[in-house]
């Protein structure tokens, strides 16, 4: 990247303003712009009117605006976190997601109004657990509520007819080869990738590619807040090994 601006906890509206200001300053350039949003992370404090759009005041029961993962887990293990407080925490997270969605929509609308042919890739990097398996937040398990991420690719011509949803496992490691494929960069000039080029799906169904994705092993691991675990996803199956204990989940 030629230009890099880091403000790790900036709100989505600030990030969108920065992105649009930068694009307006480079109207005739071919660019790759990466815009990062941190809103749906602790602390869940979206601006009004999103802050409590999805909460009930009666559920709060003394919960502070600011709390960290350790505080929530400690309270839960002591039996001091009620079901209402859990709903309140989840509602605050939903408010963050809604606010971020509004701002991403503003970014998309502005980019669509600019000249040129624009390919857009939208992705998240992980999910958030709200006691689906007894845990909270992220980076502590290999269950689907944390592993499943959004990956949406929109070519310059937009989505033709009905958007195509791929029901085989794909991965964020597929983004770079897919973008290169969508832009028509000759494959012989690419470096080696762990991911695969999904761009054939932009033109319609691709049975051969779909079959290869069905049998491709996807490695998973790297938690921050739990004993070491490693796993692999193949099709609809997932294998998880906790290395310290030998515990296996299928």
C-alpha cells in the first residue's frame, strides 16, 4: 500500500468519511482501497439512535456501558450474569452491526456514483459467540458461530438477476486469487496461494469448481483465549483436536 492510515477503534462513519475523502482526491487513478471497520467489538457502544435500538432497559440490570471479556465471563461463571443481561449485551452488539451497515451502505452508494468500473469485496473475519456453546466474544473456539464469515463479491456490472449463493465451504484465503481472476490478471503471473480463484462463479454456476470446493480441506486454528486447538473442515464435516488433552470433536 502506498497510503496507510491506522486508527484501530475509529467509528464506521469516520472510516467512511476518510475513504471517500481519499477517493475524491484520486479521481482518475486505478486504486485498491481497503476499508476496515471495528465497530462490532467490545465495547458495544454504537452512536444513537443505534445504541439501544435492540435492547430492553429492563434487561440491563446494572450492566455498565464498558466491560471486557474477562469481566463478562467471570460474572457468568459466578452465576451473576442473568439471561436478561445476556440479551442486553447481544442487543448492544446488534446496534453496532446496524450502525456499521448503514455506513457501509453510504460508502457503497457514494462509490457507485463515481465514474469507473468498481469491483467490491465485502468480508468479515470472524463471528461472535453469545453463549451458543457456553462462551462469549471470539478467538476461543472453532465452532461455527466464530468461524463463519461473510464473503460477498460484486463485479463492476453488479449482480445479474438473482445473486448466487455458494453452498460449498470457501475461505477468506480465496479473496486475493478471486480478485485477480475477476480482474483478468493472467494466472501465470500470480504468486502461489493457499486459496483458490472463485471468480468463475461470477459468470454463473461452475459444477467443476463447486465439486473441488466440496472435497478441499480447510485448516483452522490460532485461538488467543483457550488451550491450543487445530482443526480441518471438509464439506459439511469438521474435525477439531485439542492438542493438550487429545480431546477430539467431530
